C-alpha cells in the first residue's frame, strides 16, 4: 500500500454538485478493531442530494466526505481483527465517508459479498437493499397474495423493493413518471403516473379494498393519501421526505411532522399501522442487536442478488473524480436504479 494515494471527494458546504472538491492524501491506517477497505464501488443516494443542500436531518458539520455505503476489498486489518479478512470483498453501510479510494471501517460492520457478485451490482443493494428488506419484512411483514404500493418504483430503493415484494409473492403497484412505465410493466409492476391526475383515485381503481402496504419516501402532505389507501390491517412505512428536498428552513421539521403524523395515526382506534423507518434506528440503544440484524438482512439481500430474485439496476458508472456529474445525473430524475462511483 506504500505507493497508493488516498483520493476523496469532499462536500465543503452548501454547494451545487460542481462545488464538490477532489482531494488527495495519505492512505489511512487501520486502527484497533478496524479494517481499511479499498473502494471498488460506492453510490449516490438520495441522502447526498439532501446533504449538499444541508437538508439531511442528522448530517455532520461541513466539510465532510459523503458516501452512504461502499463495496470493496479489505487491504489492511488492525489490531484485534482476524488477518484472514484481508483480501475479502465486503460491503459496509457508513452514512458518510464512502466517496474515497480507501476507507477505514469497524471490522464488525463489514459483510462479505458472495462469490460471483460484481462490486457495482452489490453496491446497488447495500443501503437500498437493507432499507427495502427491513421495511418489507420487518415492518410491513408482506405475505404472498397481498397488494402493495411502492412510490418511486424506479428509484434506488424502489427497484429493490419491487423485486423483493414480488419474490415474497405480492402484487405491486408502482408510481413513477411515464418514461419508466414500460420498464415497470416488463417487471410485472402496474405503473401509475404520479405527475398527472389523482394518484389516490387511480390506486383505488386498481385496489378497491385498499392496499396491504404503502412504502412512501415522499413525505409531505401526500403521505396522508398513502395512509388513506390502506386496507384494514394494512401498514404504511414512511421512510423519507423527498418532497421537501428543495425547501428552506429547518431540516428536522419535515421529519418531526412525519413522526407526529405516524404517532397520531397509531393512537387512533383503527386496524392499520404506520411506521417511520430509519435504517439507523436502534443503533445507539442496542448496537449489538442492530449489527446482528444488519448483517442478517444484508446477507439475505446479497443472496437474493446472487440467486436472481433481485437484479441489480446500475443506472450509470462514473469514476470517483466525476462525482459532480454523478450527483447531477442522480438528481435529474431521468435514470432508473442507482448511480455508482468507481475508483
């Protein structure tokens, strides 16, 4: 590793994508309990779109290296870590720090990637796959024969969610703009155009008795429609506030409003339930349980990718040094799946 140089992309403040800075430095050393991962693929998630606007509800202070997750090979193991991990391809969920050529990670936070699964393909299901799996199986507990509504069915989380729901035997209705409808139909999804007409009315036509689960990343006032579309016994899983991405003011307020709604709905005497899903929930209170669950769920998702139950949707691959172009592309709304950065 002596000849290698650290390359990282820094978010210096609230900037347009072109304001991202590429910096060079010394490759990090693995501390006790850590491994250093040489990045092979990292992704552009919705979180980075919010972070560059200062809108992600618990982002660190500027400047920092973004990058919510990564896949790469362990090149160094610190004290107390099994040296046999060196040379292993792993995936890790980070929140920040992934947009770098070499990343130190706690050894307990890496999950082996199965043989035969490419780095970019695996990258598409780290954050997105854990999110989709846990919402589907741990929150909504979707079963065969049920009907679910996935908002943003062509997005990073949406594409994985659709496939996992179908693998569980559910019928899927998916919202997306018209340009993505043919691709959704090919996947067996019933598409609904969220840009025109009354989405709720169209969903009611397709599921007159209501749907068994709604997965809503949009937040804002529209989440009330998601709640009203539920059948008795149905579950709403809200997992973001995409509709407020370009708003000004408090970044916490949209999430607090959403939490308030969820609390209120669950307090009402009805047979439906609502959750606000956060991938980090439980980490502070029960870190060991959190890690065990994360390992188990990511292992399941990677196995589904290997078996073909899930097909990776790589929207585009760009080198790390073109992170600005990658972020622009991800924000354009023109692509399906995940924009991936490679070394």
